[in-house]
C-alpha cells in the first residue's frame, strides 16, 4: 500500500482525471476538488504508468470507475481482470468502485465500447449474477451506472428505472446516476427525463456523473432527418443537463458529483470550474432544504 | 431473444460491411434509421481502437499520414479485435502487420519503426518487479555473487534494428511538431545500420540506450532464461578489456534491470 492521504472525499465535487491533466493536477492541487476518479484499466500495467496515480493518491481520495467488466455480457466477468482490479484496489484504496450497465465482451472479443442491452428478464438475471460475482470477489459493494444509448431493441419488458431499481434491490449494489446519460437517452428514445428521475429510487444513488454531449443528424426514410445526442464527453455540461441535475439533487439531497471530460480537453482549471458549479448547485439546494 | 445470440450478432455486425441481418432481426427501426443509429456504435468501436493504435504508434502514424494509418488500422482491427478489456497491451501484433504494409509499399524500415515504438510502449506498461539495485550489489559477498541466479525484469525490452530507426523517429516527431503532413523531410537519409537497443523503465518514463553487440547478447541470454553471474562472465571471456564486463555489471544494477530468481 502506497497511500498517505485519507480515503474519503473531502468535498462532494470531483473530476475525472485523464492522462492529459496529470501534471496540471499535481502542480495545482486544487483544494475545492474533493476527489478524483480514474479508469482502473488504464493502470493495469506497472512501472512508470503507475507513477502519476501514486503521486495523485498522496494528495487526494480516489474513486475507480471501471469500463471493462462487461457486466451485461452473457458470460461471467473475466477472472484475471477481477484479480488485477482487486490488487489495484488493495494498493490505492479507492473509496468506491463502479462500472456500467452495459456489455462489451462477446466470447473472447472486447469491443471497447459501452454497448446497449435489451431490458428483458434474461438481461436482468444476467446482470444480477455478474454483479453478485464481482461483489463477492472484491469483497465490497459496487456502484453501477445507467448507460447512454442510441438504439433500443425489439424486445424489452422493463423500463430503465425499473431495471436499475431492481438491480440495487436484488444485489445490494448502489447506483451511479449519469444525469447527462438520462438526458441523452430521453432525447434519443423520446421520453421525459424528469419522469425518469421520479421513477428512480434515489436512496440507492451514491454518485452522479455530469458531462457534455454532441448532436448528430441522422437520415431516416424519405430523406427525413433526426438529431441524435451522442455522449461524447467533449464539452461543457449544457444548461438543460444542469437543470435536470438541480432537479435530481433537490430530490436526493447533495451527493458525490463528478465531471467527466474525455476528448477535446479544456485546461485543468476549466474542468475544475465545472465541478465548482455543481458544488454551488448542491449548496443552494441544501440551503433551501434547511430553510 | 437470447442475449448470447444478440451479442454475437452485434459483434459480427460491428466489424463487417454487412449488418443487414442483425438490424432486421433485432432493431425496431426502418432500415435507413437502423443503419444510421447502429453506425454510431460501429464508428465508436473502430474509431476508439484505431486511436489506441495511434497512441501506441505515434511515429508510424506521422510517418504514413493520419488517413492512411487509420485506413490500415481499421483493416487490422477487423481481423484482430482485443481479447482483453484493458487495452495497454493491444497492438503487439500490429508490428508484424505494419511491417507487411511497409513491404507492400517498398518501405522496409516501417516495421522496425513500429517495433521500436512497441518496445517503448511495452516497457512503459510492463509489469512491476522487485529489481536489484546498486545498493544490493554492495551487500553481496564475493563468493555468493558468482552463483546468484538472475533474469531480466519483465518490463525490460530488447530490440535489434537494421536501419537508423531512432533518427527516423526523431525526424518524424520534429516534422509532427512543425505541423507538417506525414512522411520524412526531404534530404534526410534512411541508412542501413545495425543497432541494438535496451528499453528500461525509470521513475515516470521508459528510457532507451544503444548497446554494444556483446552486452546485447548477454542481455538476450538473461531475457531467455535465468543465468548466474559466472555464466555471464563466460560470455565476456573473449573481451580483452576486463572493464567491459565490469561496466556491464554496473549497468545491470544501475538501471535496475535484474530480478533475483
């Protein structure tokens, strides 16, 4: 174990830390950022690749946000992957681990994306089994995140809130609610994002993600056009997502909130300012609740 | 609907030119809309994996230009999907593939540029190990020292080249910094030259050094199988200058290349 900093976040606002910002983060050590989140798969090697994470951990608590367990695949999580993850958790002591309600592995192939699932009983059972296996192996509760998707399948008997609430109830896992994903989904699949929040059991939500998205125009039958939203994590959080976030935390109370930014990176300072904005909203909502 | 069948069909459709059966069987949209929506996933998968390759082989990308690199990367990915979720080691067989692309285009050195970049990459992400340092060397009794069994640490990489690869990579990087398109600046000469390289991890980076043939041969032996220092000394027996072996031993401990077996 290498850590010297406390394990729990010092404030609710965090940012996703990517390679591009390691140096700036270590130089600035912003005091209002309570924690950093990293993808553990980026640290599955050794030596120099772990150097910066070790340095960051000396100053901040960490959350591990996995992208590789493929919890929705019709196969069990890779045992070797779980073991490396467990070793990293032991070494860096993140205060939590999360992954996604999606799949990426089919047989021996990994498609390197968070792919959509049909919301059927079979999917629900498979997700529960894989979450159970993961929690048993790691010896801890995990969080699972709602996806952003661009297709739905012909079959599907559950709504996404029903699926997520049932996962939490059956496995004891907690939820990571990505508010941008809800907004993106609501646009792409034509539902009310506020009704989605109302349908969620917010007691299970332990973290919220916020990010930017982009618009993509697609062509339909007879040259008709439709705009889809794509979860690109490459720009500022848009006002409509901030509004949905404010609505969510007004219902749930303040909750750990992370800004994700994975392409077309801003300066580290600009990234942190997005987190301060989320912290301000939580403060305003909290004041209102107290009053 | 069986989840396993759906996921297999999705995988096949995302890496082939023909996704028609998958789209008709599983998606509720009319054909054009289904294609366009599914294309977002296909582009994400192929785009992100080609970016992984471009990150591991930046000089190769600059050498041939981004468009050509992406085109060839897509062809590679279609036949070589990752087998692990962590992609740090994805691309080891891209070296051989890129060598073939170079041969097709009459550029024999392309494969060696890729090999050099992969060695750097593999060293940077190589497994940690408890290595022997100069301080350890000082603690060994002379009698015990000769019979110590050691091997190269797993992160250490060795590479032989037949062109002036390090110079080529430098020139390509300078051109990239100057925002020039792919290729090598006019006037720069590609030369045949036989070099031996050692790649080793330092605190926050991977380092590279050219090695003499005799030292390289000893390092290769240490990589293949455990050796004693007596075995190593025998490899330097023909060297008239004893200092050659002494400086090799210093290198092994100074750069922390060894693990004790």
